[in-house]
C-alpha cells in the first residue's frame, strides 16, 4: 500500500469523486429537455456521443490511475456506509431512468 492511499486526504477526495456516478443520469434527461425546447431531434444522440465517444477519449488521454486502492483497502471501503448508500441511490436512480426512457420510447414521439 502506498503512502498516498493511507492518507486521509486521499480518502476525502476519492470519497466525493464517487459522486461522479450521478453524471450519466443527467445526460438522457438533458438531451430530452433540449429536444423538447428546441425541436431538434439530433439531441437524442447526445448521450451516445458523450458516453461512447467523449468519455473513452478523455479516459485514454488521462491514462491509468496509479493511486487506486489496493485489495485490502477496497474491502474496507465496501463496509463503509457512504459507499453502500451511494451504490443503492445510484442503482435506484438508474433503474428509474430506464423506466422513464422506456416510457419516452413507447410514447413514439422520437424520430430518427
């Protein structure tokens, strides 16, 4: 284990970095909102372009995170209430987003 992963500062920043898991939830909702306000159906493709185009490009440019926690630290993080609650909230919101997306798709208002 490195000295960086032992420091409380590392845990503080990594802890709140996991909130980035909520960002993909905003993409379809934002695209739908833009489509409704502008009438441009091209915005329906925005989440796909970002997730399968921009994110891999940024990931490639950033490289590997050499400060990831090691195995014993990961197991201790799994017992932390913050990470367990965050997982439950993100998964619940993603399931709700799936049902919302199915409803929008079944409505038939989307074009190409």
